[in-house]
C-alpha cells in the first residue's frame, strides 16, 4: 500500500486482546510488522527495553495502570511512539502532551497518519 515508506517494526501495548489483534492486522496492511506485544504493564515495561522494534503504540490505560512508565523508557531510548486512547488529548500523560495520539475506534488512515507524525517528530 505504501511502497515508498520503510518497513517498521512495532511494539504494541494494548490490554484488550481483540483490539491488539485488529491493530496487528492494520499495521501489517500498512506494510509493517509487529515484533512485540504486551497486554499488561509488567510485560510492557520489560519489553520496552527490547531493541527489536523501532516504533511503539501505547494504549494509555491498561485496565488501571497507565503506560507512562513505558513511554518514559521509550523516550530515554529515543524510540518514537504513539499513544492510543478511547478518550481525548487530556488523557496523554504529563510530559508527553506533544506526542501523537490515535483515537479509538482506529481507522487505517488515522493509524498511518499517527505513525508518520511519530516518525517525523522523532526525526526533528
């Protein structure tokens, strides 16, 4: 679909398994690959150190805990990421208000735009 863009390796943090599976399908449709997934904060924090991915999508609310600790690790590693939420911009954690956000329910074109925004922000 987007042949001129580099293939990216994704880390998905989403506590809802069905949403995570849908995101995998959408990411693959855009020509990318998902190489790591987490549904719980403990797994997400551990996987956030993995060098196998070059971009991440973080659900803000993981059934109680937030993905803020994961965002902090990724920011220190200079890995671009997108927040995902069913709510609004106000849900983005302090210190990360400038990060791209993907609103649920996800649409393919919105996902593509959020990915491009995260990559562009990271390159600046």
